[in-house]
């Protein structure tokens, strides 16, 4: 099933047929398959929707770059087209960025919000990172003076040497979009999140560190934080059934 946003056919799936609705906003690169265990339980008492973002699953990426507002507006279009009002939202990582903007910037009513290892807080640039970036830009500039064949090889070497594995794994046509997303800091939006919010976090998350979860808890007024020892960025896969039980208790309360 799809809904149309501009020239994007946003693919989604619907599970269950209850009055209460849960919308799952997955992380970057994730699809419905990552959440199947959770969906199979939640759909007993809820209607569950999950989307494929452009470039992942069954949704094609457009021939232009996207930013966080575009992603948020396409989810608003999705909610409006399906007449989904005041949903419960479960958002992991990148999906948390969308959920934060839905509630704070666009004032979309969300009955209950569950943020799992959410992205949205831009890490501070350390001296080591600044120095590494300066070296990279300097070497890239010097490469322009090399012969064409050598220049291409050297720039490829620099890209593989200095770029993160996540960035290298992205299709080339999505790299500007990825930069648009990670360079946007949503810290100032957190205090405007109006929903009752449950924050779930892996203690050993290296992608979105625990200090981000603690800051979100501090900034979001009606929130509670649960930390999972020895878990990573994917605590919902490492503690699936415990987390499902916690989510169900939170939604029922």
C-alpha cells in the first residue's frame, strides 16, 4: 500500500484492525522486517502502521535531496490521507527526529510517544574531529592539482579513509540528504514536545549515546527514561519482549 507525497510513493503496511492506532517510525535504513516480532504482539490489541522511507524497503528515492522537514511533512500527509488522528507513535533512532518535529514544530497531536535510542542531538565537534576534518579538506583541495586519473584514485582513497562506514554505505544520490539530516540539531525543539513520552535507551549505545537520552528526558516535560544495561543502539532487538511489555504497560496507563 502507498500514499503519494509530491512524486514519492511512500510504501506502508497495516497490521491489525483495532480502534487504537500505533504508528512505527523506524530508524534510518530499517524496514518493517526489523519490527516484525514487536508488530506481531502489538497488532493483537492495536492497529499498527509502519512506513518505508524513501530509499529503503519498497519506497524509491526521488531525484532530489530531502531534509528533515520533507520527511516530517510526508508523515503528516500519510496521517492525513489515512485519517489517523492522535496516534501512539513508536520511533527508533532517525524516526525519533520525525516524531520530535511532529509534536514540537508541527503541533501534531500524539497520544503517547515512545522514543527508542532516538537521534536528534548533534554531537559536539571535538578538537580531534576538527583537526581530522581540516586535514581531509586540505588533502581534497591538493588533489585537484593532480593529473585526472591520479586525482580520482586519490580522492577515492581519501573518501574511504576519512568517511564513516555509515556514510560510505549510503547510495551516492542519498549522501546530501544524509548530511542534511545529521547536521540538524533538534535540542531546542525538545522542550516543546507535548506528548506523554517514554524514553528507552541502551546503556552502551555508541550511535546515540546515553547522555542524549538523559538530555531528552530533562528537556521533555512529561517523560520518563528507562535504561537497559549492556544494550546498544538496538535495545529493542536485544530485549524485545521486555520492551514490548513495558510499551504495553505505558500505553495502557
